[in-house]
C-alpha cells in the first residue's frame, strides 16, 4: 500500500539530493572540522558553506547562524540566553499557543521564580495584540512568540510586535520552525534578535537545527564545553546533518515561490472537497493569514483519533491535535486557547502538505473521507448526541 503523507508539519521526507550530499561525510570525509590537518579542514569549509546556505534562506549573515541539534534546542537556547544576559529581569512574555519547546520551558522557568505572561489568541487563532501593551513592563527580559503555529498554520504579526518593542532593552525571539522554507523569511526586515529553525521540517534529517542571533545581541551559550560554533554551542559538529541542512535550505530558497503556489493549490482543493462532501466540517484558524501547506479541520461529533485510524487503513497519514496520536492525552492547547467547541476539538485533524504531495492523493482523501465520517458518526457517542439534537431517533 502506498503511503499518502499529509503530516509534514510533524516531519518531512528527506530530499534525495540532501541524502546524496550527506553520504560522503559518513563514509569518506569523516575528519573532525576542528582538526589542524587538511582532511579536517576540508570538512570545516563544507560546514561554512552550509552555514552560508542556511543564512541565505533567511537573509542573515553566516556569522549570525549557529547549528544546534533541533528546533527545541534552538528555542531553549534563545530563552536561556535572554535570561542569563539580563539576570536582573524576571518577566517573560509568550503566547498560549506556542509549541511545547517554548511553552514547557517557560513553565519550568515559572517554577524557578520567573513571571511568565501567556498572551491569548482569538477564535481564529490570531494573536490579541492589544493585550500585549498591557503586559510590557520594566522587568521584561524576553518576548518569545512563534512566527507560524504548527497546528493551525496561523501566522503571527512578528514585524508589528518587534516595532512595539523598539527602544526597549528586551530580547525578542521567534520560533520560526514552521515557516522557514514554506514562506519567504528575511531577518533584514524582521525586528527579531533571535530566530529558531529546524532541519526536519524542510526535508533535511531529524536532529539538526539552527539559531539565528542578530549581530550585537548579547548571547550566553546553553551547551558549554569546547569552542565549536564560535563558542556559541559546544560539541563536535554533526557534520553530515549540517551539510544536509544546508542543501535543504538551498533547495527551499530556489523553489520557494513555486512551492508556495503548488502546496496552497493542493491544500485549498483538499479543504474545498472536504467542506463540500462532509457535513459539519469546518476549518480551524485564520484562513486569510496562514501557512500555505497547513489545514486544520474539525469534523464535529466524531473523534479525530478514530478518523486517523480509518485514514491509516488507506495509507493516509495525517495528525490530530487532540489526543493520544500527538503523544499527549490532552485536547489540543491551541484549539482550546481559540475557544473551539469541545465537540470540534475532539474531531480535529491536521493535514500538512509538502512539495512531494500529488493531486491524485488529494482526490483519494476527498473520496474516502465522507464515508469515514458517516460511519464514525453512527457509532460515536458525539454522533449519537448530534442525531438526537437533530431529531433523529434511529
Ligand atoms: N517549534 C515548532 C513550532 C514546531 O512545530 C516544532 C516541531 O514540531 C518545534 C519547535 C520543535 O522542533 P524539533 O522537532 O526540531 O525539536
């Protein structure tokens, strides 16, 4: 059975070009980039080339980028650096809908005595920016706000927030893991001090990330040891993965305009088909301002997990923000923060696309989904409630 993969916000297929350019760095060029010999020096130069490619994708200078093990480490590093370099300040502002890589780290810091403000979102998942003014104070060390939400794809007004912080001695970090490579990002026009990236969301392998730190920003390393990465992240470099990440960024930069159009058109076809053919279906999140590859839909009165299991029988991979499949038993904190009805939260499914999806895969989902939803409504307790609501007794 073919796999029809619609879970690209969870992780992506590694591009063949990426694999090809990584292999020699396991097999042939295994030198340590810090070594004095020519063999190591060759590897060092390749890492610098990869750094240039990552930097170029977001309009940064290469020396503003260092490599980490993942987006989570980049986020943790940015937050720790901000509080280490501002030890007298104890206030952090973030949002209610961050990825756990920020949210749980902030919860950890609040147990250590930091005051954390979680900004709300509205029913479309948009940041309530007015609430931001009210919470800025002189104790503020850090604002960490994601650029695009992983569950809904909703994009936050990072430029506007940066403008509001102008003139204040506050570090502004954005978790850009989901947007980089999917839409153009240019730090030259983006008033952030730090920005997190992750390789496996853009067709590089899992286990490689990067942090952008704007020139002049005070920085304190999170992983302390050797002098690697200019003293900003110790540990012998993950050479092959760094080179693969560089390649993935190069490909993304070259194709971004074309791919935005391609995935958006497939995503819109998928949504229109499902909205038309499945009763009580709706889209979660601001459809005006979201990632082109992401669709978060609710099929009310059924459980998202049951939908996923039935889709899985056709080889279709999607995800649900609501429970076990996302590794947690809690309903999605993002949809809850948006005030989505419980019956809709439980019936939510996220489809996230990539350049490797095809139109015939979309057709397959549109074909099988109405039957799946109909079947599940007959057996689900939510479905029974709905039939009673609508006056059906059978
Ligand atoms: N931030 C966001 C918005 C994400 O979606 C993810 C992963 O899903 C991460 C951070 C964590 O990235 P990584 O898996 O590379 O640690």
